[in-house]
C-alpha cells in the first residue's frame, strides 16, 4: 500500500465525491453497498492512524454539500446522521456501550423504540404558532435548502396543527415553535407507473423511488412537484419551545405527533431492555417487513426511548450515541447474465429482460431482472455473459444496474433488439424521439394478457384472485377477447377446469361482480390509456360526473384541467375518439359496471348553500391552501369546480402565477377572487 497519509487523502476525496453525487445531485454513481465499504475503510484507517484524523474528513462531517439553486437555511438544531450497525454483533456492541455510559441505576429504566428506516429524502419541518412556516432539506446537517413551496404540495403534511381528529381538536396544543424531522417518499406502485409513463413518452426515468422523491422536491417549479405522488412520514421532534408536561420519551413524542395530525408510521415497536433478544429478532426481520410494505426501506432504526437518557448519552462528533441504523447487505449482488429476452407490455411496449444465474438478494433468490429498453443496454454496454450488478428493493422487480467490464474474458456477446414481435410476429416499431419499441398489433395475444393483468390489478379494478395465471388461461381458452369479457366469463365451464373447484370459482365470480361498483375513476385507470395511471385518473375525474361525459370532452377542455398536460390530454382524446374504445366502455355499462361518479348526500338543502349554482375555476399557487383544499371548501358551500374558464364561469380563484386563465377570465368579465375573498364568503356575493 502507498504511504497511509496519501491513501487516506485519496480515499477522503473519493468518499466526498460520492457523498456529493448522492446528497446534492441525487445521482449516485455507485451502490449503497459499495459506498458503505469505502466509508468503513476510511473509518478503519483513521482509527489505525489517529494522527491523520482531519476535522473536515467525511467521517466527522455530517452529510454532503449544498446545491446553490435554492435559498440556504441554517437549521436551528443540527440534523445529524446515524451510526450504522451491519449485523447483530454490531447491535450487541452498541447496547454494551450504552450500559457502560449510563449509570447503573439507569439500566433498569432502559428501553428502546424500533422504527422503519425510510428510503426517501429527509426533510426538516418548522411550525410557528401551529402553522407550517418553513421546510428544508437536511443538506449537510447544519445548512439545508429551503423547499417550502414544494413541501406544501405534499398532502400528508399538516399546514396547520393541531389537525382535527374525529371532528375535535386534541386537548394538548402544540408549542409556539416546533421543529419536526420527516421523510418524503414515493410508493413503489406510483414510482413504477410514473417511470412507465416516462418511457412511453421517451423522457427521463428515475433509478429508484428515493431519487424520484428527492428530484421531485428539488424542482424549481412547485406546480410540477404537486403532480408527483409524494408522501410523508414524520418520526422525530427535533426542537420545541419549553412547554408544561413535555413528552418524557420518544414513544410519547411519536404519539404526540399523531395527536397533532402528523403522519407517523404504525410499524414502530417499543421494547424494554430485558426484551433485547425479541428486539434483535424484530430488527433482523426487516426484509420481511419491507416486502409487505408499499414503500421501500433501507433498514431499521433503534433509539433509546427516554429523552433524559438520550441527553445523558449525548453525541459523538457526527452522530447521536443513543440511536443506531441497522442495515444488512443483500439489496445488491453480482451474478452472471445468461441471456436476454423480451416481454410484451399492455401498451405493446417491448421490454428486454435478463435471465440471471440464481443469486440470493434480500432473502429472495433472483433469476431475472429488467433491462428497461434498448438504449439502456447500449449505453451501459451490457452483454450476454457479463457479470452484472443487480439490485432488488423489497418486492420490486430486480434490475441490472451495470456490467462489471473489468471481469470480461472476451466471450461476452453484444445484444440486439428483435425486429419482430415474439408473440404475434408483427414488425416492431420505434416512434421518433422515444426510447421504447412497440408492437402495434392490437390483436397481439401477449398485449391482451398484460391488459387483463392491469385491469384487475389493485390500483385498477382490484379483482382479487384474478392474476397473471388466470389472465393467461382465460385468454388462451378463448374466454376473453376484450376487457369487457371479464364480466361475461362462462363460470360453469371454468368450474370444469382442473384446479378450479366450486368454492374457488364462486369466490372469483363474487370478486368480479363486486368490482362493478369500483367507480369510473378506477375504471379509467383500468383502461390502460397511455400516461393515465391512478393519480392522473383521480385528477381527471374530479372534473367530470361520469365516464360518458369524459368521453365527450374535447381536447381543449382536457388540456385546461390542472395537472393534465398536452400529451395526457391528447392520449385521452385520441383513445375515446376510436369507435372500438367507445364500444368497450358501452360494453362495460351493459354489464352493469358503474360509469357515473357517486352523488354525495348532503344534510343541507343545496339551494341554501352560499355558492349553490356557482361555477369556479382555480389557478395559480394559493397562499395557504392547496387546490384540493380550495376545491373541497367550494364544494362544501355548494359550488362546482371546473378546469377551464368560459362564459359560464362565475368566479376565478387566483393565486400567484395565475397565467393564461387569469387573462381569459379578465377578457370574459369573470369575477376574480383571492383566497382571502373566497374565505370571506358572504362578501363575495354582495
């Protein structure tokens, strides 16, 4: 090895570079496992050569640098990282250290809280007099970035606390000043739908939900952030003004956050010190927990529960002694890529997939992984026979991250995408400026199977018991030629099929029948229109009373819906312009599938409500309310909210950056309201 000083300096530069790529650019170049290995090597060398320790080393400093494009915010209290435990032995050593540091009389009071370690973007939320006043990224732990407008778009974030609980406020009010730490994340299904839509549009995809969440919160346009399916967990009170009867434990603090209306994960557990072995078992099973949750984890966090003991234990130079993050390897592994095949999706998109030599990752044996598209394979120069790095997170489809080119021996073979569909043999097409290749044959059998899979999925019509195998069986046996045939399945013939007894068929028949009442929003999702997932479908159906009225909407009306861009509007309009697609919707109606939005019963006579019969349009960014909150308020007063300004519009509710709708409203003489004027109510109609 070179002189240790030179080696340590080079290693520090390498670790600092990768911290910058991860924390600032949200674009890591190496895996978490590779980074942890580099970081621990640096720690080991600094322990071996203490005279080489530097106050600016990545092992001492908290986190990474700060991007210059956002206003910098200094945290009132440092937001520290956690030390890592990479196995049970590390956890035992951490506990032994606690027992050495705490006075013996404190040992009997020792207890722990175990929480999921969310894989998202850490945020620091500040409240003044119960109102959300500032939101920032963690940054380097001392200084973060002001992303308040973007955080306001996250629906789980309470903008005013305490939030009403079952119609009443909790007895305990929050302190005048409150700082809360949380994690913004994206659920896996939402992430996959977004990436698929990006692939179909030929636009950039994200590597994982964590990068997607981070990138969405650090957009300069908060309007785009509002369109992203961001969610929030909160898990720590960082600071608060002195108030009477403050929480004496972290567990109490979590319950207090819940009582004020913050989202707090229910998967946390509390253990006494004499339950340590049970704690170890619970922590070690985090892969099982991750597999059943709809969002990703990268470990578990173990914290000393009593706040007084946390104060006694204090901090090291970079992390609290009273908490540790438990991680294990296994999310990523290397294996040999044996072959590459393709899969036909429901939109006809052709996705290449890798056949792998079996390898255990995260407690599961992985034998296949996605390769996204032809450009992905070409840009990374992935070849059949390569040793590749593979990642699996929870129950997500594994993916090939990159080949290990340094291990090639010359026998590896470059890959070329097929020219014809492997299912129907039709010529494949790649539209200009798109990364995806398509089979455009609507009669392609594999497409129909994928469409059925999507139609019955949890986010669509949620038909329990009708999965991939059933879809393939019913298509192959000729029972399903269109999606509407799902509601005309020959149950008597299916009951004669091997493996389908009377009870199983009855359960499946009941699930199909019950799905008829799922409503038009889920049906719109289930149709599989390009770019229209569950989020977009919900947004669109806020503006229509039925799927029939949506079918008759013109392109201009669809384009005027907040959050619906020209590509989505064009996709919807084009879909419903085709006779077979309109006939499909009518076939659903003929089978009793509900196409109309439900009417909400009101105790009040609608005619007596303040905004009864009045039509509103909302545009721009409002000072304190989200558009969804404003829409709910208007509808609670009897008004109707639409997406476009016309001569029939009574009021335009306008915030900052109102844009073309404000201009059109002024041209038509439509009354323009501010948020304050809307809330005044009676004054609006005088």
